[in-house]
C-alpha cells in the first residue's frame, strides 16, 4: 500500500512539474479572432488520457472542450476555444476567441442581474 501511495505522489509531483513548463504564446490576431498557441511538454502530452486522442491512430488530439483542456493543466482566461490541431507537432494546441471578447465581458460584468446598467453614484 505504501509503495502505491509513493508512486501516486511521484506521479502527482511530475504532473505538477510538467504543468509548470507549459508554454503560452503571445496573442496574435486577425480581423475576427485573437489567437494563441499552447505548447505542452512532451512528457505531459504522453500522460493525456487516450480518449482525448483521435481514433484514426495519427497521434493527434481531437478538439478538446474547455473542461478537458483545463483538466490537463492548461490555464487561460475565459473565452478561448481549442479550434485546431497541428499534426506535425501534436503537442501544440491552437486556441482562438472573438477579438473583442474582453470588451464584451467587461460590458456584461457592468450590468446587474436584471440586465440593467447599475445606477450611477452622485
């Protein structure tokens, strides 16, 4: 039992170490979207559950939901979607979100629960 616990602790330690080494690119954009790519350390990529991969045996990930990519240790602000895989480098995940996402969120956050602008203080 103690050996099993030690192995689980070692796995958790390695996982945390790999998550700390995830590389997040600078953001870049076109007229419609802002983009970024996320590069997973190859040891972390090898730890991803098999059901996250395409079933065509190419070794590429399928498009992941936000819950899935957050579950493997990727941390980003809201609004990002995993929209493409890069087959030559399957450990590189491509993300995008609407270009004005932050402005829309700020506007929405400025409204109260009834959907109205909060009263201005005098």
